């Protein structure tokens, strides 16, 4: 059985990470794009921008697909009794956190799509934080939930099929 971190520590880290991932680091990313564009620090070729755009769109599709399959995606479940339901359909059959996987690709491709090498730094940082956040979330969800532990066993990969 996995090591369980103190519940209050997980909640505090989750709030801090959520704020960083959703607001602070994306704001820094867009500021970096502005600075990079103003100073003309890095040139990204059109072919790289094209492929970044393709993967960016695919990440958006994956995020939306995960949201469609999991009505609890934004944590505002309509009924408190349904909050602990586990989704086994769609992309959740392949990885446990498809929305986060899409978010990682989103934050890695957005700076390239916008033509900013400097903005890639906060995008990479956000991606690492998303990986850490999924580990915290798995720890929290598996704490007292045998159904989620069974789901972890049947879908062993968090975000990258065959790897992690």
C-alpha cells in the first residue's frame, strides 16, 4: 500500500499548487511571451509552430473529452453523494488523469505556438507541477477509497500510457 501523507498537508499543497497551476504560472507565461515578442529574443520556425499548433489543438480535444466523460472534472459536482464516483469510460480507461495529461501538452506547446522560447520555461515548470499534483491527488483519492485503489490497479498509468 502506498504511503499516505497527512491529509491537511495534501489539502494545503493542493490549494497552493492549484493557484500556481491555474493562475500564477500561466500569467507569467503570457508575460514572458510579451517580453520575448517585444525584445525579439527568440525565433521559432514556422514548422515548429505548426506542429506545436497541432499538438496544442489535440491537447484541447483531450481536455474537453475528459471533461465530457467526467462531470466532476471541475470539482463542482451537482450532488455531494456522487462526488466519489469513478469514471471508467473514454480516456479514463487508458490513463487516470487524461485532463491533466492534456494540460501538460497544452502548457508545453502554447509557448512554441506563440513563438516564445522564454515562455517555455514557465510552461515546463507548470507541467512538472501538474505531474506532482496528480501524485498528490492519487494519494488523496486512494486514502479511504477501495474502489479508487481498484481503479488504480486496473488503470496503472496516471498520465502517460505505458510510462507513468
